[in-house]
C-alpha cells in the first residue's frame, strides 16, 4: 500500500475513534486485560501539556477498594452531611442560553430513554446511584490535579482525559467521563486516600457497552461548524 494510502487509512481510523465515542451509561461486566489498561494510560500520557508539566494524576481502582468506595458513595447519596458545594464549580451559578437548553435537552433525552419523567425523584436517584457505581464498568478510574495549579493545568488534564477516551475507543472499548464524583469529594478522598492538596476532578468508566441498555442509544446532538466558528480573512 502506498504511503499516501496508509496516511488516509490512519486518518480515517483516528476520525472514527473520535466521532464514534460517546458517553456510555451501562457496561457489560466482561473484564478488561490490565495490560491493555496500562497501554491506554501510556498512550494518553502523550497528551500535550504546558512546558511538559504533565499535571494529571490518575488512580486505577482495584476490586476491594472499589467495593468500599461504592458502598460509601451510595450511603452518602442519602446523607444530609454531604457538603452543599462541589469540589470545584463545573457550571456557572446561572446558566444562560444556549447552554441551558442544550444541558436540559440531553438530560431529558437520557431520562426519556430510561422512562424517568419530570418529578420522578426516585428514578433520578437510581440513575445517580448507577453513576456512582461507574455504570457497572469493569475499569474504574479517578482523576485529580494538584490544588495549587492554575487553569492551564486543567486544560492539560482535559487533553489527557480526551486522549484516554479516544485510545479506549480505538481499542474497541467504550467509556464515560464522570463529573459526579466531585460532588462526593469527601467520600472519594477518604476511601482513596487522596490528600487535601489534590482536587477530585472526575472519574472515568471503561469497558464494553451493554448493547441492550436503552440509555446507550443516546447520541447527543452537536452544533454545526457554522454555529461556533468564525472564519477570518
């Protein structure tokens, strides 16, 4: 095969991994080879970072620790002692358009697939519990960043996360980045022995998607290029 043809195939493979990736919210229990998990992390570690600081910190959660963590998180779901504030603010205090409508749409589209209607508190709680259980994925990860670093390092961490998700997709696995763990940061910190000097940013679930789970049919809409791009002469 000619070099140009190989380049085209490689580009299409990368594009396929990017465009086919989406958040999966129900996984099969099939185990994933630890060697593959390590390889995915090695690949993701090639993500760019300012002056090569590589500020991301990753914890791969084993079965014993995960059992304790999930039990503690589910117990905290009903606890009045959970802090009212998240570890960091993901969304603005007042979300404006067009972001408000986009967020509401994807939320209600998901709940619609799950049969959860407006006002169904128990249904919403069940989904939160599934989220805290990493949606049943065989691989559970937790990301943190040092608290004294600035926004540039958060951008770097985001590129690491995206690289990890794409690497998983390219290897036939699916994933879900999970910000919910920042809301439960005291529990996560305690169970994973995370020092106060680190911010609990998000979790990541990796595995094989359950093809029969209705929530996995969700394909969020994307804005056309013209909606967010300005072409300058």
